[in-house]
C-alpha cells in the first residue's frame, strides 16, 4: 500500500512539473505576443491556472520529503514526551484541516461542473478543469497526512527532514 501511495505522490509531482512548464511557456508566449502586438485572450488566466496546479499538485510530495516549513524552535526545547504529543497533535490537526479542504475542493469541482460555471476572464474556460488539479492536490495532501500518521503509529519518524532544511535548522 505504501508503494502505491508513494507512486501517486510521484505522479502528482510529475504533473506539478508539467504545470510549472506550462506556466513558464504561457508567460513566455505572453511576452512574445506583447512584443509582436498580438492579442491572445485569456493567456494570463491560463498562466494562473498552471501556477495554481503546480502549487497544489506538489503539496503531498513535498510534505513526504520534508520540504514544508516545520518550526522546530519549540520542539527542540521540550522533553521527548511532550515532543511526541505535539507531533501527534500536529499530524492529527493537519489531517483534519486537509480533509476539510479536500472535501470542499472536490465539492467545488462538482458544483462548477454541474452548474457549467465558466471563468469570468477572457478565456471563458469551464472552471472545473483547473479546479480539478486543486482537488487532486488537496486529496493527495490529506492522504500524505494519513500516511504520516500510519508511519508514526508504526514507530517511524514523523516526516522526513530534507538535508537542506536540516542544515538551516
């Protein structure tokens, strides 16, 4: 099961990379279009969709790799028993919050799809398409908190701390 979940995170991270490349391409096309006096309607909206997709799709993978900000100022100064309690609490609170956000993100996709909601920008795209990336990322983020709780329950470490973050902390 763990391998399947990690592969899901890798897929979301690959989609995030593609979204980032799409954002870069869209911005560069916009710059070139302005220089050539072309008017490409809705190009800025597509860049925004791609940037939002890149952000949300990368959430689960970055949590599992320890690349989210962790404030260890307090955790490093409390006894081990309190530290364990605080880690359990933060994982539980993280799971509750991400489940709540994932539920409403998925609900937003469904409402936008069923009501045929379109973007008010010049692109007039169906909004459920860019919202789908947000919902997938939020669902993956909630799943990553479930995995972190299971690993913690089995005696594993909280969440990996990246080597770069370890040097900074």
